[in-house]
RNA sequence: GUCCCAGUAGCUCAGCAGGAUAGAGCAACAGCCUUCUAAGCUGUGGGUCGCAGGUUCGAAUCCUGCCUGGGACGCCA
């Protein structure tokens, strides 16, 4: 498929040169479309319009010259037409599709893999929620989108590393310690107020009880310092473990959990500040140390070291990003919640101040998730009265529905998540629609075997000539390009769209044609092979977004 | 006040590194199961792509201004 397109593009370029319409330097990239309308052929190019200015001729005249010079014998062309303002439409003879099925069956789970990423080293940092409570739905969407994006990038040939940044060094750790302390004391029956900025999640209540049960009143008698140090460390490891467990259950794992504290223990901050100072982006004012981020288009300069001598959040963050770059990543992708978008200009400024291109850092903003049930907006959990957590929703609707819905829409638009739809086993639920297509194929393959048909038999793909079959073949052939495109544009939702389209094409075929037909064994064999190819492609697509492909439903 | 994102069918959204008659799901209406799962299929109706200019052979897509909705603007993290 890809070869077919490249061949076609090459031949078009040759025809343009032969017709003397442009020199090799002037020649623009040949763009091939797959028109939606079948009367416009299998492929179309707008090259004639693009050349209008260069060749100083009318687009239709240019198109005629190109067609005249085109060597049809070299690219499986049945027919060419000039249409509209100057499109050239190519109608392929269908041999170009017959290799597709064997290729897919041979590739199996690697079908869809391309090398468009060319081993480009890319790091994706996502979720990175503070270790002070449960993951909520914004985090869940970030996790689903981030993981899907990583899968897609890998499939497109990028060298991807997934990382979670643990904010375990700021003031919030003291708040965590004080919150655990309060819950511990309360568990022992003491009167003890929660700190002002404390964490009120039920996970902290459970943690307080856990320590009280295990250690009794041991910590009441310790010095405040020793006690809080213990609660801090205990709380942190408890929270991190919980994050890791919840995410793993959600199907999301990381190569690396990076501790903010390690930036201090491994002395990464000073050298970062030195480097910025060296380059002249740092100055002192009002007893504080500032970063001149306005040099790179930020609204105002930012404080790095406060009057009291402590660092702002930005300082370790710059050191962290320098560390990432030092590790050799060529592109950094950060997936952030919408509330952090104001932070992008200063972070990009920092990247540039460190001597890198601004677009070395890409920030994908994940918009809010609104939950709906019974037609009403839901904000709070019925059980706890707090914001609904990832864990609760997993229990409520299951991982598959969440993963699908969270990547279904483009990340920069708000997402309405309807619990009733996600749970419904009906045609309004796209997850079931896609999984159902997969299960249907599995049933057919199983029945084929029960009827004594060899599902691995030799087949003749040229027997697949009906319109529905051709639609399926074309759809299957698009997959590698769709994945590559989704990777390049960082648009995981393109994959859910494709899955839906493929499922729809399959359902349509299924209703129109019968696969298992004892009276036409040769065609049955070919259709079985086609079904296997569709099944593989569906499963590969679903796997990219972290959704299972069940064999029966 | 400054900045970011969004505004496309009744609803939820695709399409936006310009291309042919703007697509899909839901909802509405009319059909399809003695035959591989009807969790499915087929068909019909439904649009001044927020508004106004501009660039172009061509604009939902790019540029400018305006309107509406959401969000961000700490020596918090």
C-alpha cells in the first residue's frame, strides 16, 4: 500500500519533469489524496494546481500534460481522469490490493508498524500527579492519552521513554506529613486538627489508621521532628505505590519514576543555575534571583530563588528538564492538565535559555472531563462526597470504556463522559461497537473450524471482488498511514476514529455477505483470510489505545 | 486588563501544514433476523461551519477585528 503510493508519487514527479513543467528544485512535494467520493478514483493529486504559478499555465492544461507524459505501465493504473479545477484522479487496477492480506497475516501484531519516526528519541512525561491523594478524572484522561500516544509513537518507529515525575520535594510533602500525623492522632482518639492546606482524601484517613494499628501510640512519644519525618516518608511511599497500582490496573506503566528529591541529592540545581547565569539570563532584584524569561516571549520574568533563600517550583523544574535533555532525548513531550497551560511560556523560555530550540519541548494540554449520569452533571462521588477518582470510575464502568472515551476526542476539547452510555451495551456505545466487530469475526473463525474448514488454507485473494470486500481492503491498507499520521500530529483520537470506521465497514460487509458458504469453498477461503486480516488490524488498533479485543461478547 | 483554548446538524463531536457536493454517532422517521452474535445493517430528513472583513484559482481550514463560553495569569506546587 505504502509502496503503491510511493511508486505513484514518483511516477507523477517523473511525468512533471518530463513535461518540462518544473525543474527538480521547483517541484513541490507530490500530495496524494484518497478521495471520499469513489467517482474521484482511488487516489487523486492536486499537483497541477500547485504548479499553476510555477509553470504559468492553467491547471487543467498542466494536468493534461502530466497525464500525457505519465507512464501507466509502471504503476498499476487502470485509468486516469482530469476533474474539477485540475485534479488528476487515478483509478487503480485492483491487483495492488491483493498482496495486502498476506502482508497483514504475516505481520500479525506488527501490522501498522512504520519507520516514520526513524528512531527519534522522544520522552513523554505524563500524569505526574502529586503523591498526596487519589488520581482524579483529569489525571485519568492524561494517563489514557499519554499511554496511547506512546504506543502510537512506538508503532511509528520512535524510540519512546515514558516517565512519571514525582513531586516529592516541595511544601506539599510537609502538608502530607502533617495530614498523616493528624489522621494518625485521630485514629488513636486524640483531638487533632488537620493542617490548613491538608489533604482530606480518605486514603490519608486509611493510612493514619494503618499506622495506628501497626505501631500503636509509639509515635506520640517521639519528637515532633522524628515523627513527622517518619510520616512524610511513610506517606510518600504509600501514595506512590497507590498511584503505581491504580495506573497499572488502568493499563498504564512507566519506564521511569523520576523523583524531584533526586535533583537535590544529586546536586542538579546549582549547575543549572550556573548555566543560566553563564548565558546571562539571571539577575538579582529585591533580594531574589530572577530568570529573564521575557527574553523568550514570556509575559514577565520569573523568580528562581525567593527572598528567604528557598527555590520556587520553577527552579527544580528547569533542572529536571535540563536533566531530560542531558539524557539525550531529542524531543520532550509533557502532558499537562489545562490548569497548567499558563506555565508553558516560562518552561519553553527555560528550554531556549538552556540552548535548545523552543519546539524541543512540546506540551499537550488535556482539557477537563465532565461526568454525566441520568442526564445530570456529576461532580462528587456519592460514597465519599469528594471528586470522583480514577479507581471509582474503573470499578463503575471498567477500563475499556474509560480508555476508549478518554482518547476518543481531541485532547484540547472538553470531554463529556456519560456513565450511562459507557455502561450501556448498545449501539450508542462505540466501545462495544468496535469490540463486537472483533468478537463477530472470532465467532466466524471458530465456526469455520467446527465445520472442518482449514482457516490456514491457501486462498485466492483475487476472488474478493464485491464492493464491500473492496471497502474492507482499502480500509485495512490505510492503517499504517493512519498510525504514522496520528504519531506525527500527536492525535491519538485519530486511532479511535479509524477503529470505528473499520468496525463499521466490517459490520456492513457482515450484513451483506456470508463468509462461510459450503457451496463456494474457494470464495469462503478467501473471505476467511480477509476476516483474519480485519481481526488483526482491529486488535492492533485497540491495543494502541489500551482497549481489549474480546473473542466473544 | 493580558494571554490560551473553544464556537461546525436538535445533542456530542470529526474535519483545520487550504482542495472537488462539509462528515460521523446519538436523537427522529421508514425498513431488514427459518441463514456466520440484531451489542448489527439499509434508507430518509436535518447546516448562513459564531459574525464581519482580508489573502487565494479555491477558505470550515490561513490573517485581522469583533461577539459568546471555558480556563490561566503567586517570591504556591
